[in-house]
């Protein structure tokens, strides 16, 4: 039996903030959250303890990319995610030729099942493509419709590890594919679609999020509402945001939060290999990308993921949204993403949950604790 106690100055509980708490864990699970006097060996944490950050969109980090699909690359990404403040994540694969993508899915899924316990925990696989309509930095020549046969092939390749699929609601068969994926226990997000056609039908079929709100969604207009406008309006839909100050202007982050509130806002990194690394040249699914001043672009100048860590996204969120605080941050960076992909062991500081936390230190640091 492996038992640990922590004593912390402030703690974000599911229903609000509390001052002074003891947390006890046995074999990695929380067994108590209270104010009982701790043992002398208790670990003292200075700052505010939040449920551990969960990043739903990690294409790469630490100089490596998920599409490499090797244990060495994925181990490095997990370590970089942990160093960047996340306790858990979804390794994310983007659009690629179909047969190559199936091989990548199978390889990443095998790594997830055999994860060595180091770094951020992989909760499952996020597949962003190839069922898309608007490219962004994706290779549009590889886009395909989500036919029942293709959906079943993906489910078979993932062998139970597929957690989240981003698809374009305007593609033929999108609503049926949404229902098929939901029946298999997979969360569906709508994205990379610059028209609103099919949005309502996919949400009615079970889609519960959009992928990186405002980005690759077409314009937001007061008469032609577009995907972003419908996503903001539909209370069934969670809205992940890339809060780097470039993908979404800080004013628009504030506007979105005023609509979404703590219950529907999610922070994601959309990190690529440049995350946690110096500026320079990197790869995203075989595409050369360049990181400059922390912003990642492809050869055409299009944004191609980000160099964000969850710690940096959290700092930006608290800076951009003055009405938010630690409890709200815990919702956006942990509780909401965990609930979206039904990662029930994460998302709250409560008995039975994983003893995996993110600490907002009094010195301004943001670190993962396990």
C-alpha cells in the first residue's frame, strides 16, 4: 500500500474554494479531503490546489509528434505534457492518408494500453480528421466522408482507445457517423467546417463539443451566424479554446466566456512538437512548421497548432478574463474536459478520484502533482 498526505493552503472543491485542507491518497486514489491534522510526514504545498489539468488536444510536445506513433515519441510527449502542467491528455492524430492513419491509430492505441506510468496519463486517442471539410493546416486531399465502414475500421484499429473524434458536420453522413460513434462510447466534436450545414443534426445525434472554437469555422456574422455562433448558442455544446492570444483575440476570449461561463468553457493547447521547446523548425504529420515567438505556422503562413502548454494557457486565461479565478480555471482546464470525454477518475478533488493535481504556487508557478 502506498499512502501519501498533502496539506495545502487553498483548494478548489467541486462546489467552490476552501481555505486549508488535508488530502490523503492510497495507491493513487484520493481517500480523504478534510481538515484533520496531518501526519508529520505530510507534504506541504504552498498555493492553490486544483484538480489536475486535462488536455484534450495534443498533437505533439517536447520536440516530438504523435503521428510518429512510436513509444519513444509518445513517452516524450507525455513527459512534456506533465512538465507543462497537465496530469492527463489525449494524444491527437490529424488527417493523413487512410491506410497510414489506421496504422497510426493502432500504434498509438497500443502505446496507450501499455503506458509506463511516466508523465501525463493518456486517457485515450483524439482523432482530428480525416472527416473534415475546411483544411486549416490539414491536407485536404486526404479528407473523406465518415461512412459506416470507415467508422468501424477506426473503432477496430483503436480497440477501445478512441475517446474523441472531430468531424465536419457538413460532410455526407456526418449525423449518422456521430450517432454510430456515440453508441460506441466515443465523444464527438464538430470542427474544421466553414459552413453551418448539418450542425444541428449532428448535435441532435449526440455531438457535444466543437474543436477549437472560432478557428477553421468560417466567419461569425450577425446575419450568417456560422458554426461558432451556433456553438455558442447551443447549451448542449462545450467550447474548447486555444488561449494563446493569437488563435483567439483576448477580447473574443472574454466575449466567449461571458456566454459560456464556467460550465461550458474548456482550455486546450492544440500543442505540436514545438510546445515546451525553443523557436525553430518542427513537423506536424509530416508537414514542416516553424515556431517563431511562440507561434507555429506552416509554409503558407497558416496557424498550425500551437506551442502552448496547459500552464501557459492557464496563465493567459486568468490574464485575459479578469472575472475568472482559480475555481473557474479548475472547471475549464480539468472538470469540463474530463466530463466531456467521460474520464470519470479525473476532474475533481474528491474521494475516489485520481490523486493527480495541478498546483498554482504562491510564486506564480503552475505544476503537476501526483
